[in-house]
């Protein structure tokens, strides 16, 4: 089963609604989920077009209580308090890294931490500096809620992000992240790492 895009919290959907497709997949018998996402690169070693295999996340909306699991727990899917310490399956990540090595594209594929913000405004310089200090390598506005719901119902998760733009972490610049740039970095010639995907 394959999704063409997703809906986001900032589009006005409550977090649980953004993750309904994951539960539908579970109900029809899907056991493993592969999630892809566009992100801004916080890690200064990342370039536009690179891929980051997600090894962990920081759930910023979760810090303030905005979780897809809010409300009465549906025990048919999973427990009230699901663990998240091994959210991104180690074996699947290792298999992906083996493919990357076989293909000799290690330079443009990284492993890092994804931070989810609510959006839709892009981040200020001060916010991006804070996120970097917190240990995040890439920033986006999706993915985490899907992962939380997938793990809640026992699915294995592999997730990766395309670095569509570099985060602006310098106050002495007039640059602005533009959504059109994110879209153009999705299209055109496929980057070297596409065959690995
Ligand atoms: O995470 P996906 O849906 O790939 O989209 C990313 O790109 C959009 C911003 O350009 C945000 O929605 C962000 O989350």
C-alpha cells in the first residue's frame, strides 16, 4: 500500500486525524511502514539533496500535549503508554545502511535525529539554533505523529528524509526558506541516492 502525500496538523486536522492512514494500514494487515519526508538540514554537514535515515525524533508538539494518542486509549491497537525508545527499527536501519554502502553513496546519506514542529511558519534563526543545541539534525512538520501511532500498534518503522533546504542559522543574511525551493528540490533529476530508496 502506498500513500500519495499526507495531511498535516497545520492544515487544520487534529493530530489523530493526520495518522488515520497508519491505523487503516494496520487493520488491513500491514506490519512494516516506510515513511518519507522533506526536511530542512540543521546539521551543517548536510547538503541539499542528501538523505537522512531517521534514527530518533524529538516530538515538539508532544512536549505540549499535542499527541495523536490523546483521548481514551483503544486497546485493540495498543497500550495506553507505548514506549518510544526503539521507535526506528535497528534492523531496518542496518539493512538500509548496507545498501548505501554497497552503492558507495555514504557521503550523501546520513543517520540523524528528526525534530517535528507544528508549522506552517518556518523557524526563526533563534529557534533553529535551539533545535540544533537540542541534538536535532533535520527539521520538519510531519512524520513523528505517524511514527507514534505506528509504534503504538506494533508496526516496524523505517523513516528517511530528503534534505530540501539548509536551515538559516545566521542573523546576518536576508535569505528566507521558500516553499517553492522545497518543491523544486523534490523534482527534476533524481539524486544519486534515489536507487537506494
Ligand atoms: O513532511 P512533509 O509532508 O514531507 O513536508 C515538509 O515540507 C513542508 C514544508 O515545506 C512541511 O509540510 C514539512 O513537513
